[in-house]
C-alpha cells in the first residue's frame, strides 16, 4: 500500500513504524528559491488557516486526523514551494492546513508546553526550532507534518485509515555510509493521532538533552532515531 506523497530518497519506516506500515515515499524535486521576489502572501496558500484559531488537542480521535502541518519562518513562503503545498491540499480538499511560523510556534509552546520553552529558547540553530515544533504540533493536534518539498500524488486516505502514528526513514545505503548506522528515522514526513505517547516521549527526550547547536543530533533525524529506539525499549519492557 502506498501513501499519497512522495519525496526523493525517502521511504516509510517499515517494520520500525510505531503503529503500522503506511507505504512508500518516492521521488520529488524542488529548485532552490532565494530571491525576495520568490515569496507569496498567505492568501495564495490554498486552505490557509490562521494560527490564532488553533484549538486544544482533539479529543476521542483514534487515528490520524485530517490536518496537514507545515513550518516556515513567516507567513510568506517561497513561491517554488507553492505547487508542492497545493498538490497536497488539492488532493485532500477536506483537510485543514496549518502553516506554523516562528511566532505562532512559540505561542503554542508558551500556551500549551511551557515546560519546553526554556529549551526552545536555548536552541541556537533555527533548524532546531523548526524540528522541535513538528513534534509538538503532532502531539498537540495530531495530523500529518510534511516538509515543503514533498509532493502529494494521491489522497492520504484510505491509506492512513486506522493508523495511529508513522515516521519517515532515510535510504539505508545513505544511512549506512553517511551516518554509519543501521537505519535513521526522518522527520520530513510524520503523522499521528492527537496525544500519541511517542511524540510526548520525543518532546521529553529533547527537553532532557544537554547539547544545542547541532540540529542533526539535537532535534533532527539522529535525535528522532534515538527517541524511537528508547521508546521501543520501554514498550518492550512494559
């Protein structure tokens, strides 16, 4: 079974999924856009919802709800991202879309995860903040988080029916050679029901970390992989 999105060199985490195998992520390419005239206003993002209207954790939801989250520094995103964003929203028209900015991300942490605020403010790499808010919004509201260079090629459902949580995985050959590891979880495509204990575990692991300034290890794929391994150990011992 395949999910409805694709990105180069990525695939779902197979037997190491928290809940179940969802599918495979295939190829997708995005050109870099750095010029100031490559931005678009939020009104041009299909289905945009203001973060001030974000509500508390959805209750009595047992699978991934129809909410798509993405993260960017401000409400103006690179124009090159727009076709990818709209590919997901046009194929999933009944989904809510949340674009989390630096401002709204910190507001959510202040309001709902105040115990994490000190750690969040310690991060010196902007990517650390962008990584950490992904886990928080998935725990808080549930849904799917996707990087902005992910293209949707079919609707998310029915592939996600009954799924409680899933993660992405780096290519094994890249993990084995580049990181000298057996596998590496990726935070470029993830999903969960609201309040899933795995993402609470990830948040707690990040908060307990003593290192900052190195996103790959502090908040990114290596941190996520470590959290997954410790979560599985706890589950096996329970």
